[in-house]
C-alpha cells in the first residue's frame, strides 16, 4: 500500500462535495466535517473527523490544533466544538455497529494527537481495544494511551477554553519538545498499569484482554437468550395460550 501523502487530509477537507470520495475512504459527512476511515487503523474501529474548510476559516488555520488555537479564541472554540458534535454522532454510529457486530459496546476515545503526523486538523475516534495488526510499535501505542498525555482528549482541550488566559496560552502552544518524549515512555497497559518489555508482549496482553471480553459477553448473551427461551416455553406450556388470553382481555 502506498504511504499516504502528508497533505491528503487537506485535499479531502477542501472537497466541495465529499460524497465524491470513494466509500473505502469516506465514512460520513456533515455540512461542517467529514469522517474518514483511518488508513492505518490502530484499533477495531478508528476514524478521523476533519473540519471542512469553510470561510472565514482557512486551510492554513486548520492545518493543526496548534495553528487553530492561534486564531481568535472564540472562533477557535466554535470550530473545535462543532467538530466535537460531529464526532459524537460518529461515536453513536460506531456504538451501533459494535452492538450489531459483537453484541456489546466498549469505550471509544475521542481526541487529538498533541503532535500530529499528518497535516490538517483531525479528531481521532478510536475504540479502546487497540487490537489491530497496524499497531506495530511503541510510538503507535503511546500515541493513543489515554492517560499518558500525548493523546489529548477532546473534553480536556475544550476545558482549556474556559481556563485562565495564562493556562490557555501555555496549553495551546502544544510544544513538540514537551510531548514527543512521551512517545518513548516505557510500555504500560493503559487499563491495568501492567508494564511490558516489548510491543509483542503488550499486543498479546491486549489481544487476550479482548478475547476474554468477547468470551464473557458471549456467555452473558447466551444466558440472556436462554432466559428468554425459558420464559417463552413457560408461556407456551401454560393452559391458556398467550393469544387467547389477549382475546379474553380484548372482549372484556
Ligand atoms: Zn493523527
Ligand atoms: Zn492490562
């Protein structure tokens, strides 16, 4: 697979008609954003929500979170909030798909990378399993670790707008040298804090956690189905069938 160009997201965001994008790229779009499948998903579900370039916003303002936070604060807030609303819709669609495919849903994280690897602002919507053959190295993993600090949860970024001006100034600087070292931190399971010597060991742990979850949920669903069946059987074996009882009630 060819390596996508660093500016491909911008070409998508500039499209007047996003529905012209191939269905292998585009997941959904609104007046203000488009959501694409991450070309290298780091979890079972992984999408990018991009703001469309709508004046007065310019492509260069929307180049990254850092560039956006340099524009007038309330305008920047508006763009981040709108993007967040669209991401919430995407979260809802992903949850529906989770239930349809797996019979249960699990956590979804919505946030930005503090130091992005591609141009044009994009909000990651990623399922918390982190089970994917595309997750290949420490940098990949640490960039989504929800407590490490490199991954900036949308709600945290939104809170910066309400903080005092000096804090906003500090956070919105998004200094590379402050965040990039986090990617080199040692590997720790985000959920149980267990340390791992290398990526294969961590990936085995993530896979086992996921398999265990699927197994537990399957048992839970089977139990539920059995209970429903028992109730139905109890009903059928009662002296009066359900429809008869309903009829009686109707005529009374
Ligand atoms: Zn990214
Ligand atoms: Zn763990």
